C-alpha cells in the first residue's frame, strides 16, 4: 500500500515538474529571442514614426511653396 502511494506521489511530482518546464519557458534561449523580437519591434516602430514625422514636415514645408 505504501509503495503504491509513493508511486502515485512520484508520478504527480514528475507531471508537476514537466508542466512547470513547459510554462517556465525553458531557459535563457527563449528569453533572449523574446528580447530580440521586442527590440526589433521597438526599432521598427521608432523608424516608422520617424519616417511619418519626416513626411509630415516635408508636406508642411511644401505647402508654402
């Protein structure tokens, strides 16, 4: 009886560890890729904003001519 309870507890513990490994992300490699994606997104947003601002300034300056 004790052996059966110990086996069930061990199986539950292993399932818990496996689920935490899936939810946790798996380490630094995935965190680095998320950081790279967010940096790329920020650069793309800033670049797009700068291009739009330049176009607006150009349109304003061309209105006077």
